[in-house]
C-alpha cells in the first residue's frame, strides 16, 4: 500500500512540474538587424564610358593592373588596356592636363588606374584578408560598398615628363606605408623622411587635380575622386565584371 501511495505522489509531482514548464512565458528572439543591400542601377556599362586618351593625347597611361607590376603581383585586367572614365569625369581630367601643360608643357598626367570592375575590387579586398576589415578599407575599398573606381568616377594618377619619367612622390604607387598618406605629409616633411622636392611634387599634382574639383583620398597620394560616393551612385551604373572584349585599338 505504501509503495502505491509513493507512486501516486511521484505522479502528482511530475504532473505539477510539467504544468509549471507549460506555464512559462515563451521567450522571443529579437530579429537581427539587416543592413539593406546596395542596389546597383544596372549591369556593367563600359559602352557608356570614354577612353580618356581619346580626348587628350597629352595624358599618358600605364595601367598597373593590366600588368603584373602591382601589389597583387599578377595581371588583373585582360580586356581593359586603356583608361576608361565617365564622360564628364574624363572631360574634367582633360582640362586638368590642359592646366598642367600651361604650367609646364613637358609634363603629363600619367594614369595608373581608372574604371575598375567590382570583380577585380573583390580580388584586391580578399588578398588583404590578414588585415581586419576596419583597417583594410584604408588600402582597398570594400567591394560591398563600391569604390568610386567601380563607378568610373575615380582615377589613380601621377605626373611624368615627355620620356615617361615619373616625378618622385616619396612613396610608390599602391604603397601601404604611412609615408604615402597625404594627411601625414607634413609630419614626414618635418622628420626629413619626405624631401621638400617630393612634397612639392605632391602639391603640384594636388593643385592640378583640384583645378577641376577632384578630391584626394587621405591615405593615397595617387587617388582622386570626381564626386562623393553618394553622388556618384545616383549618377552612374556599377561596373560589375570585366567585359570579354573591349575596343582597345
């Protein structure tokens, strides 16, 4: 009899515990905050871009990513052999060259890079995966955010003479050291790591590019934007991938 009573008591306790569990409020998991995806205006549109050199033969070109002479160490462009930009951006750059020619007729703008597909941007971004994303953006724009190169509204550029001898800017193209930062120039000038001539050469490039409202990136002496990213996104289509072929003749 005692064992039967014990069994009944145990059943009651289990039932009570089961009821208590059922009566507990259901915990809701907050919905994750989803950042809206960037909506591009359309597919790749190299057809709407202009070869800058078709406007001004005094502008020289040496596309670094069409060769293996770049920080990646291998060729990234295959059909792109000339510097393409949005028509209005190309017109402004042509006027920059006219202004430089007025200063010194033996000097030329030398383009290292112009329109760049997002597919290539991603290769660059992924190559620096040892650097945290927050710092990586100092050197290569996040392809998810779209570089102005991906919109045909930015140019990597320097100055050279008639023989294509480039001016000494105190740091190479695509150099990641702080001496390449425009915002650090005065510091390195004071320490002697940047000479007065190197500093003056950067000032000349900046003066020429500012004449047509190009804005310099604070961490790259060679990079100039034609517009802010927000403005460019409303004006232009994103260049997603490199075309199979382009007229480069």
